[in-house]
C-alpha cells in the first residue's frame, strides 16, 4: 500500500489517501503536483483505495507540501513518515 500525504497551510496534521500500486500512487502524486503548480484556485478531490468512503477535498492554493511513501516500509523501520515529527514527552 502506498500513501500520498498532503500538508495544508496552517494545519499541523497532513491529510492522506492510499493507493494499492506504485503506479496509481505516482499518478495521484503527479495530480497533486500539477494542482500546486497551477495558478488557478481550484478544488482537488481525492478518495482512498483502502477506505473508499474516505475522501478529501482541498483548495489547491492551500497545499504547501506533498509526499508519497510505501506504508509497509514505514512499519518495518518503526519510524512514521510525515512532515512533522513530534518528540514524546
């Protein structure tokens, strides 16, 4: 399973959707990049493969970062991928 995370302005937690194959994940990641590059303010709607009822819709002008990673790789290392890492208190 592959995860595409999107970080929005003034939001600490990233939003994410999952895809089953690297090709599908790369296509979604490219869709997000194109939305970020565009000068028009539009809406970007994404749905999740693992949880089809999980959908997100964001204004493209609010996207500040995006990343793609393989979910199984995160579990093996014990380190959660993401934009913000919080230290345990």
